[in-house]
């Protein structure tokens, strides 16, 4: 047996196998240009506290480095580096080195949530002939989008969201006709939305939210037969909702136009968007009534019409499971919480502030309270107690019901660990302030009938004034 094993370990066949194996390993190392380009990028990084690039070491196979993908003769085809927003040390500081132009087989660049990558738009991208996907999101790129951005005609997805880009959207972007996704949201872009963008007929996703874009929304949407998501929120767009948006029914799933200065009536053609998941028209200047055709939106999960000048009557909707509803601060007089809200098994956010609701809260029996995160019933004429309702919620983050006629013992209210804000000011609440409120970020029980010593807290006096006999910081000390 011993002789057999010795023969086995010295056989010519095994030597050949091992030689072939080591040749293969040697040939698997990434291309010298790719290694040089990546190490050049690393040299432009000044801070990497969590070691995102710790595996990028000279002389090792760059195809094995974190975030690197190699295909086609072991050439680097994509770089994917991302930070985690919930981890403070998970970021990179520095600039994007032009040495990445050495990676001539690169088809994807994904620099997401790295936070401190700065500098202008990286011009070396123009020298990467196989580049298809660019995601440089949530960093600190500044300056303008190059006027010749249209040279990147091969791109299929472009996202520069969450940077500090300024200036206008170049009209040459219309030459990127292969784009299916365009995301320039959360920048500082100004000027109008160029009508030339209508040439991007393959778009399924268009996001320009949270910029400083202005002017009317151009009437170009019959040019986007496959668009599923349109986000223009938090800009300064004015005028009416363009009629061509109707051409995107029934495919469009997200229509988000909130926080602009749009006006006129809500068009009845929105009722044709039977695949709509989210409709956000909040914080505009819409007038008139909500069209009855919205009853056709049976699949809608998120509806936000808040902060407009809409009038009664509000239509009866046929939705089976609303997740998020906000009708606050219009001219509605609903009297009661709609039945299609009460019956929803999946609702997590209900905001009906100043909606003319006159119910007794004890009698409201929603089908499901488990998922509730946000409830805002402020500025109504609601009476009774929220205790039975709120004591059945385990993940509540915010409860606001200021300016009602609620009457209950605050000490009987269960303050769940997830709760961050409680505003029940200007009601008829009595009893003592429980110790558990000290874990809240925002707290307001002013102008009620509370008594006793306040637990040690960091809240301003304005949050507890106007009660019968509260004392202790931030109010005057209690009398012994």
C-alpha cells in the first residue's frame, strides 16, 4: 500500500494535471490594464474607513477584488461599490480617477451610497465603448451635466441621482435613445424639462424629483409607450397636468407630481390608469372636485392629494387594500373615515387632518391595526378616546390628533418603543404624563387638563403649557 501511494504521488499523469492546473490559475489573473486602472482609482480615494477597497492589492487577481466582476477572457466588465446609509463609516472620500478609462471592456459602473465621492461628471466615461449602465448615486458630484452627454449613445441606464449637479438638463440627452432608465433626481438642476426628451421612447423609468426644475410640464408623454414610473415631485413645475399623460394608461404604475405649483382640476382621465399603484398630487394648487372616475383605481395602494384646494364630495373608491392615504388640508367634509379605509387589511399610513371628521374614536373599528405606522387626524371634531385603537398597534411611529375633542387618561396609553412623535395638543386629555414619553423625539400635550410632575425630559415648554397643574422642568418646579 505504501509503494502504491508513492507511485501515485510521483506519476507523470499527476504532474501533467498539476501543471495544467497552475497554468490555468496563472492565466486567470486579470488583465494588466484592468489592474492598473483599478489601482489608479484606489489611489484617488482619500478615505475608506470601513475597508471597502481593502482587498484591492497589487499583485493579486483583480477579478477576485470586492465589487469587481470579470467576464470574457478575464477582463473586468463591471465595478459595483456601495455604502450602507445606516452605517456611518460605510463610505468613500475622494474623486473618480480617469485611470478607469483603461478598463475598455467595462459595461457597468455602480457607485452607490458612497456619499463622499466628489468632483465633476467623469469625462472618461466617453472613452468606454462598451459602457451600458452608469449608476453614480448618492455621492457629491458637482458642476453641470456635460452638454455633449448625447455622445454616450450606447447607454441603456443612466442614474446620477443624489448628487449636487447644477445647471439645466442638456438637450443632447435626447440622443440616448437606448435608455430604459433615466434618473437625475435629488440634484440642483434648474430650468425647464427639455421637450427633446421625447426622443427617449424606450424609457420605462423617468425620475427628476427633488430638483429646481420649472416651467410647464411639456405635453410629450404620448412618446413614452413603455413608461411605468414617472417622478417629478419637489420641483417648481406650474400649469396643468398635460393631456398626453392620458396616453400612458393603463401601463403607468407610479405618477408622482407632488410638491410643485400645478393648478387646475384633477383630470378625469386618471381613472383610466387601472394599473396605478401610487398617485401623488400633494402640495399643489389643484381645485374643484376629485373626479368620480378615480373609483376605477382598484389597484391603487398609495394616494396623496393633501395640501390642495379640493372640494366635496370625495368619491367612494373601490380599492380593496389601501396602504397609504393622505387627504389632509383640503376643503373636504368627510364626516367619517371612509369604509374602504376601515376595511383595509394592509394600511400603514392614514392622514386625514382637517377633513371634517366628526366620529367618536372609540367606535371606529378598523379591520387591521397591526401595520399602522402613521396616523394623523389633527384639526377635526373627533371625540372619545384613542386608547383602544393605539394599544392595538405595535409599530406606531407617529400619532397626531391635535385640535380635536379627545378625552382620555394619558396614563392608560401604551407608548410603544417605535413611537417617535405624539401630538395630542388642544384636546381634553387628563391624568399624568407617563415616564415612557421621554423616549419620544417630538411630544406635544399643550392645552389639555394634565396634572402632576413631568418626568425628566428635553422637550420645550411650548409642548406642555396650558394644562391644569403640570409642574417640573421645563415648567416651574412643583410645590412641595
